[in-house]
C-alpha cells in the first residue's frame, strides 16, 4: 500500500500547522471582539438540505453518498446553508439578531489548483435577522479587521449587488430570466477567464450578437457608481437605483470605520451561489505574486435562504475567510514563520534521577 493523500487534500505538518493554528486563534479573537458568538454544525447533512440551495454548479461539487441506514447524506459545501438550517430548526432558542461565527472545514469536489483545495477551512461571520446597510457593513468590517490583524495590507474588497447585475442587464436589453442567469454565470468568470471566452459563453447560451455582448462586458468592467445612479434615475429603474443606494450606504459606513481605502465598487462581481439576494463581495490580494490566486474572502446577503427551511422570513448577511487559500498565499509571499515555540520556559532533565522532580516543577510554571 502506497502512503499518499487524496488529490486536493493536505497534511499540515508542525512547521505549517503552528502558524495556521495561530491564524485561527487570531481570527476567532477578532470575530469575538466584533460581537459574534461561536457555533458548530455537523460535517454531514442530509443531501436534500445542501442540494439545490447553492445552485446547479455547486450541486455538482458536493461529496454525497448513502450511509449505512441508506440515507442520502453529503459533506457540507460551505457553512452558510448549515447556518440557515440551524436558524430554522432552533428558531425558538435563538434571539434575533443572531450574530455567529464558525471556523470549520468544508469539502468541495472541485478541480485542485494553485490555492484551491478540496478540503479547506472557512472562517465565517453572519448576522441573521437584520436587513439594513449597517449589518452589511458590520460583516465587511469584521472580515477586513481579520486581514488587518493578520498583517495583510495589500487586499481589495470588491463590492456589488445582485440587483445591480440584473438591472444592468435589463438596461442593455437582456430581459429574459434564463439569458440573465447565463450572463451572470459567465460574468462571474471574468477574474479567471479572458474576455473573449466569457463573450463566447454568453453568445452560445443566449444567441446574442457578439458585438453587443462585447459592449455589454465593457460596460460591466468600466461602470462607476455615480454613472449607474444617473442611468437608473433616467431609466426609472427602481430596483437598480435602490441597490446602488444600498452600496453607497455600505461604503460610507465601512469608510467611517477606517477601511474605505480597501473598498472598490465592481460590477463584475457576481458570486456563483444562487442563494445570494443583495450585496455581494469578494476580496483579492493585490500583490502581483498572488493576485491570480483568487478570492481569499467573500460573501453576501442571502435573505431567502433561511425561509426555504421554514415559513419565517429571516434576512441574513455574512462573509467568509478562506483560511487555507490565504495561508497558501502568505507562504508564497514568504510571510509564514515556522515558529513552533509555544511556551517561554523549558524544564530540562539533566539526569534520569531527577525526571520526577523535573515533571513536578514543570506543572508549577
């Protein structure tokens, strides 16, 4: 038998596990300072709980099987859907707003690549029960505070809104819901695929004219908040205008907290998970050495997800730090120190005769 790990999975030996554990402690302390309480959920959920809550693309990445009782179960894909299930199941024991954090592994049958693993740890904070810009801003501030606590300055949070995506598509003549969904899924790949590839995908799925599609992508890449506000007012596009105003409110609050220089309005942010309903965001490292690694922190508002498990509508918003991708980036930047020292004093046994006394002394330190 050959000793080897599954592709996309990693062993963390002590020189790497020590800084990783310290990162987790820093993240948890930062979340608690910002008023979030811990929660733990099972690694396994019923398949029906996880399936179709994240979207068709996410369903393909679920690790699922029949257990010994012939129940269809799956490893959690993220920490958000289990949270929605918890709030619905334990609603009577939870006081809203419910502010929770969770640091735990998740599993995705994704294609392993640089900074992308099949098993990785997510560090989430969420606020359930509040639909206001201040809640959106609070989770962003908590996430950005984590990056600051970890000494990461070269990072930009790209902010958008789902209704901005739909509103802009409508302004450019894409009104069919199916075509809108296809466009959004393609636009979500702009940070990973060249523009011609994205254009070709939209043309193939919608039958749109190539020149018009190229103009559409260019509009998404160059749009500014003031410009879109003006267009929404002139077109009397109320949902688009409201979404843009919400983004402006969130920006103002995050800026007031001292993180404004790390925010950027970005119409190309789409987020692939179907449960998002409002503000959405992705955070990328800006150092050229790791800029292509992808988002290290992302999330958004998902006001309808908890309701899908119960009859009660509970708005919610959250952000997730991808610990392992972030650690991989810091490794490449040479910012991970392998310091295994965890105590300031050591007791040395110079002779077997004094081993008992040395062990007793060590308990007093």
